[in-house]
């Protein structure tokens, strides 16, 4: 094991994980609770500090997949699939945001 970090609500499971390589962040889906954001570098001084929590109460089902869309020039979006509704949710993947786009 290389690293253990982050919170877990105890609801369902941790399933979807993606990394924003440009900004150095990792996102993971704490199903039934939210999408959590941390520094991807285990040597970062704040590596264990949660940078954002995106609530998933507006999802109709589990967050089944996560991905990053690079829009260029430091801009992009975190994409999250909503398993039960066949929909995608897009969130700004900008400096420490995690707010809906």
C-alpha cells in the first residue's frame, strides 16, 4: 500500500476515483454521501486535508463514474455519472472549487 487517506461516510462504498493531473487533485465518490477532493501528491503538506465535498443529494442514484474534461488553459470540469437517471453532472475543476458549473 502506498497511501491511505480521506474520509468515508460508511454508506455504500468508495467506487469511482479520478485524478486531475494538471491541478494535482484526486476525487473519489463516497457513494450515498458525496464526491470528496484531496491533493493527489502524498507528500503535499496538506495531503490529508479534504479540499472539497460535493454533496450528491441531487443525484437520483449512485455516482458510478468520475472523469476530468480538460478545457485548456487551466480550466476543466469534473464529470460524474448518475447511475439511475442516465445523466451526467458537471462541476468546475478549478482552483479549490467543487461548485456546480
